[in-house]
């Protein structure tokens, strides 16, 4: 137990420090080689990497549409229904985010408009790892579908003689995704960024991944004109604010739900009761022993902290300093405190709102800023799949009046050509009289 008010500022900062994310020069060098290989050799490079990295004897790239359509036949009714519920809830919540164009007359004769346009081609990366992630398909695919993007490419790694899990294929089908590529890692990112014979080039790449995927995303965003990525990615994290009547078993379960993601994940409890913290520690020990990913969660807990604060208000101040990906409020009445929430990716209110709900099926998006980026980045939302542009239409009289602002400003900035573009039109108007 870390007693916040009994420690100096240096110790307080240390306990909130995240595990180091190493973007080593070695990872960067490997990614650069992979990007160059895919850029030069296209499909041939992807197939070679599938043999080398994924140990596939007879790799392929594109999943036939028939396989996508037939995937649901391989699912249990229970899992199929779960995927459909998650899809419906995520779609319902994000459909409400559909943007509307703005048209406004700023002064007589001057019409200004803001227009939204779907990003034409988007790429979705779904990690392979140790388990299928249909939820990751839904969280990204629904938004691409709602935006109306013309081209949607989904890439996911396939190991050895395995096949893509039918749950992923069915989720993709619901989202209207027909281009599914059996490729992972930096190679898949390169394929979507540059395009190959089989993989369409995209304008923006979404999705989490390991250090190679993250590095490759950053490299293509920095080196390809017009290429964009969703947000900086990092290890999963959760911060729980609990009061003296919170359920220690619930707290422990929420902490472990993120700790099992990876050894570099971090979980933090802020509580104003030493008794609850002690009971939570006991519950962690009991629940940890039953987890299939016990070793992973145990390593994550070594990076984590249970912190005693003086008050709930102080807990919110510490949370704002940390900027968690997930913020869980296990408080008797959280509503009065919601105005104190700052720098959180997604907030879960009340004893019966576990983070797992947002990960899967409540409707909000589980693609969230980590590593303190919640201070400047938002959770993935529908607008991330759009670009905006402005339109202005000015009448003769409108320009005549507006010139009273344009010409002095152009003169003050010493931009004669700017002024002339207005003056020449004013002269033409005067000659018409």
C-alpha cells in the first residue's frame, strides 16, 4: 500500500510512472527493412514473411468471399448472438455521432460552410496474438461502415497451418468488410500504406499491435505524404477510484481484467480506505490464482500500485495527473464527482459497470489513448473516419464590405499579392458601373 500523503513528490511521481515502452533502434531498423521490401516487392514480400515469421508452408493473402460468408456456420448460436449484440450496440452508439454539415452567413454576402467527407480508403489492423479478437473488428469496422468509406481493408496475422477464427470473419461480414488479408506485423502495415498487387492502398490506418506494428505505423505516417494513423498506442491500463464501501472483489476483478492483457500493462487503485485496500490485495491474490493468464497478470501487477489517499476529491486530482486509459468509479454516488474527471479515455460509473462492458458490447469504443495521451487524444469515434473541408461563397457586395478587413490586414503583413487579389476585383466592380 502506497500512502500518498506520506510520500514526497518524487516518490509520488515514481509510483505513477508507467513501464518503459522501448522503441529500440533495432525494432526501427527491422521495420524500415520490412517497409522497403514490401514497397519494392509487394505480394512476394508478404508471402515470404508469412513463411519466415509465421511459419506458413503455403501462405495466401486474400480470404475468399465465400469463406467470409460461410464463417457464421462454424459459430455456436451463443457466440453468434454475442457478436450480433455487440455489433448492434456499437453501431447504435456511433450512429448518433454522424456529423452534419454547417452553413453560416458570417456577414451579408459572405457564406461559409463546413463539410464532412468520409476518408476514402481505411485500413484496420486486428492483432492475432494468443486469442481471436472479434471485438477489435467491431470497434473499428462499424465506424468504417457508418462513415461510408469506399475501401476498407482488414489485415490480421495467421500462424502456421491455422486459419482465421470464424468469429473474426463473421464480425467482418457484419461490418461489410470484404477485403481481408492474412498478413500481420509491420508487413501488413506496409501493404496497406503502399498497396500491393492484392492489397489496396489506404489513406489512414487504425488498430493496435505489438512494438513492430506500432513502429511501422509511426514510420509510414512520417514518411508517406498524406498517410495518417489513428493514435499513439501503448500497453493497456486502468485506474479505479473507490470509496470505503466499495466491493474489494469487484475492484480486484477490474484490476486483473487489464493486468492480463500484457506484462507491461499497469493497474492502479486510488482509495480513501486502508481497509478496502487491504481486502483488495487479498482478493487479488485469490482471483489471480484462478486465471489462465496468471503469469502475465502477475508481471503486470509488479508495475502497479494500490494507493491510499485522504479523500475522493484527492483521488480525482491524482487520476488527472496520471491520465488513465480506463477510469472506473466505484463510489456510492459518482454523479457529483463527474465534473472532476479529467484526462481519461473512457469512464465506467458505478459498482456494476465493469471495464469489460466497454471492451465488448456496451456500445462505446474500446480503442482508447494510453500512456498519458488521454490528456490530448480522444477515444476512437466516428469523426476519426471523416475529414472536413470548408467552402466559402462571396457576392460582389460581400467582397466590397469584406475588403475593409482584408486590405488592412494584407498591408500589415506585407503581402501585396494578397491585397491585389482583392483590389483587382474591386476595380472590376467599379468599372462595371
